C-alpha cells in the first residue's frame, strides 16, 4: 500500500492497488480523473468505454502498459501525454500522434 496523490482529483488517497487499474465494465467515458497519477503503471480499459477525453491520463509518468478492449474507442488529444507506454508506436499507428502531443 502506498500513498498517492492524483492532482486532478484534488485529494490524497491511499491506493490498495497502486500500479494496476482496471476500469469497471459499464463505464462509457473516461475524463481527466487520472491526470498526473504517477503510481499508475498498468491500465485495462473495457469494451464499454467509447471515449477517452483530452488529457485523461496525461502526466501518468509510470504508465507503461495499456490494453484497450474496444477497437472503436475515440481518444482525445494528449490523452496519454507524458506516458512512457511500451506500445506507443502501435497506438500512434491506430489513433494518431495527437493522443501523445
């Protein structure tokens, strides 16, 4: 267990799962709630998510692995700005460079 601050939430929280995050089924849109969450390293986005907004995960400086189960998800500009994703090139091919810039 590690104390983590997610600046966009403006709260300090104790995260039980500090590195891995699985978004719940039924969630349709992901906003800026995770901006700057530096403890996040692995992310699973379910098929129910159809939109990831601008800056949703920007500044997640330890986010290295992401799995997006919906092939038709819309991803906003800079959604993953500052994220050192291992699959960056694959995501750029599919969604364009703007999701990182």
